């Protein structure tokens, strides 16, 4: 009741405080700072408007932006007011922070498909200020209707610009504004796969992943060519794109992914594993499983992790090749590897296998608390309803020497895991 009575005065105090803060901001002599503040304030006040006591703030903002009649309030003047054009002019301001603020503000205030504003923003692509460039890309995406022919054409023309920064920004903006499966856009993007700049080639791979449909031959061909590139990050990016756009069971792409498993760059090996898991025609492919299992002993931990993740997608439960390989990892000296292995075992091991249940039960004594907790959960999953498993979980639940998270995991499994009371 007291809060309801005082809330109007609290709101007024906050408004007055905001007014005072902004007035101090306007008087600061830092170059570009006042202008940025004015832009942001207009974004907050228009076109919807706020409380009347903030009118002076709007007028001061207009005064900072340019020679605008101080008597005319910003509140409710809409996006056609004189200050709106002034904000567009700020896209050419000498201060990068002002250009960035103007681009971000226009993204929230301009009308959808406002070509005048969009073209002004396109002029900021490749800006020497990274913040302004990123803000322009986001703004173009926000203001452009997906697949707008005029914007698409103008962005596509920038793909041949002399400046690599402009080409990169145009690629990103084009990917944001294009329809999935637009053949014309794909045709614009494919030549970028052979750009002289490595950043452009990488951006083109990512853009095609977002625009091209599964099985698009131009995209598959272009990404496949990049698998021969000397830069590992480009090869890894190409594999990620192929995992999205190549058709499941594409024998040629699958063969190339398999060859990349022996790549000298670990990122490429990990990407190859994920690509194979996405493109394999069915679970239980013996050759694919064998190759994935072979990477479980990779020298890099995240490649081993990728192998475990992929194994869950390609191997059936109880697979004769996958289960022994995962069981072997349970003895790995790295606790993170053991944790990932016992998680994987819960999905590939057959249920109610006495030998495997016994092995998992031993892991409840692991020195790594995370491994203990996961082992409890896997035990409940693989031996659901089994009296022996229930007894093992009860012992862990009431073991005073066990860590609290382990006891809590056992309590949860006993309650939710289908064990008889």
C-alpha cells in the first residue's frame, strides 16, 4: 500500500534524475560524446514518446543534433521529423562511435524497407570502425524484408568491391537478408569461394551454409574445393558447410570427410567427424563406426569429444565395435574423458548387461565427482528395475562418506528411475 502511494513520486524522481544526467551529458566537451548521447536519447523518446517532463530532454537532443527549432518537441513527431534526417547524416560523422550509434538507432526507428535509410547504411559497410560496420550489418538485416530484390542486388554488387572489408560486410549482410534456397544469391556467393582474401572465402562458406538448400550442387562443389585449401580453418569451415548442405549419403562428400580424419589440423579432424555423423545414411555403418572409434584415441581432447558425440549418432545400442571402445576409455587418466565416456556408455551399451553394470558401479567410487554422479545416473538407466542396481543406489544414497552431489543423484534416480519402493 505504501509503495502504491509513493510510486508516482518515485517515477517523477527517476525522470528528473534522468533529465539531470542527460543535461550534464550535453554540456560535456568530449568530441562526439554529446552527439552520441543525443542520438541514443532520441531513440528512447521517439516515435512513441514518454512523460511530458522529458520534453526538455528531447529538445536538448535536437539542439545537439543540429539547428532544430527548440520550441518544437521531439515527442510524438514520428520518424519524419527533422532530427531523423540528421541522424542519417550522422552515418557520415567523423567519429566512429557516432556512426555506430546512428546505425543502431536507425535499425529501431526506420520503417521496414526504407530504401533511403538502407542505402545510407550500405554505405557504412566496410567502415574503418568495426563497431559501426557491425551496427550497419545488423541494421540492414533488421530493416530489410527477406529477399528484397533491390537490396539483394545492391549488396551483390559490393561483392566485387576493391576493399576486402566491404566485401566481407556485404557477404554478411546478404546472408542475413536472403531467402533460404535463393538460387540467385547462391550464384552471387559461389565465386566468393575463390576470393583472394582468406577471410572472404571463410565468410562465403558460412554465408552459403545459411542460404543454400541441402544438396545444392554449386554450394557442395564450391565447399568441396576448399577442402584442398592450405589453411586449416578454411578446410574446417568447408566441412561444416558440407555437413549442412550435402545430401545424406553423398558418397563423394563422405569419402572426402573420411580422408580429412587424418588431417594435421585438429579442428579439421573434429569437423570431419561431425560431417560424417550428419551425412551417414543409417546407424550401424561398420566402416563409419570403425573410423569414428579410431579417433577416440586422438591426441587432442576435443577431437576425442567430437568422436564420442559422433559415435552416439552412428552406432546402435549394443554395437559390438562401439561398446568395447567406450569401455576402454573408462580407464583414461583424464577425468573429463572418463566422464564423457560413461555418458556415452549410457546410450550405446545394452541394458541389464551384468558385466557393464558392474563396471559402471565401480565408477561410483571414482575420484572425479562428476564421473561419480554420471555413473549413478547411467547405472539407473542401464539397470532400471533391477534389484541389485537398486541396492547399489541405496548404498550410495545413504553413504555418509560420499559427496553430497553423488548422494543427491542417487536419491533422484531412485525416485524417478522406475525402481520399486
